[in-house]
C-alpha cells in the first residue's frame, strides 16, 4: 500500500498473545512506546484499535514483518500479513509492512542496559520493540520536507516507501 494520509503513525509489533504499540509525533519524526495490548477476541480487538486510531489521530499503520535472516518469510510473517490486512479493514487506515528483524533483541538489550530486571524487561519489551520498529521506519522511509536555499537546488535525500 502507498503511504498516505495525514496524522500520526502507529506501529504494531505483532505477537500471538501480546502486541507492542508505538506512536509517532505529529511531524512523524519521533517514535515513542505507547502500550502493550493483550489480544482478546476479534470484536474486542477491533473496538480497541478503532479507539486508538481515533484518539491518537492515526493516519498510517506500520505492522512489523518477522522476516528470516535470509530474507524469506515463514509462518509468523504470514500471520503478521493476515493481522495487518484485518487491522486495515477494521480501522480503515492504510497498512505498511516493515521488516522487524532483531527489534525484540534490541529492545531487550536496551532495557537490560538501563538496569531493568528480567521481569521488568518482559513487561516493556513488546512496546519498546514497536518503538524501535517505528523509529527505523521514520528514519528510513518517511519523506522529509525539501530543504531550499537561495540559488541552490532543492534536496530530498530520504527514500520513499515501496510497500
């Protein structure tokens, strides 16, 4: 899907039981952890995401795609794609899938580095993984405004999303 819509970006680090959520600022430059959501049933999950999309003024959803180290997709990626399709349908917001390799590992290391216990890390890991996913997406995929100087051509060094 093409990146479109205005508003904040909500990233979801999908799991079979827990979903890590992170949100961008309105300028789509900075990612912050939002919460960890425990899945319930389709109706409750749909109501929850509709509410989050409305309250946070979300214009784009980024769903983490667990890709193998060799770049191939397995069962978890297939499940993430199905979840993302469902999420887009229930919220009416465009969905982009983005490589989430190593985000949970990076999140766990970052949380360990600040001295959290294993139990404390587990409670925060999913939302911090979503934050890392979203910040990487923002840094590499979100077009930035062109910089113009008198008598100089405009520049735009950001890459454009292809999914």
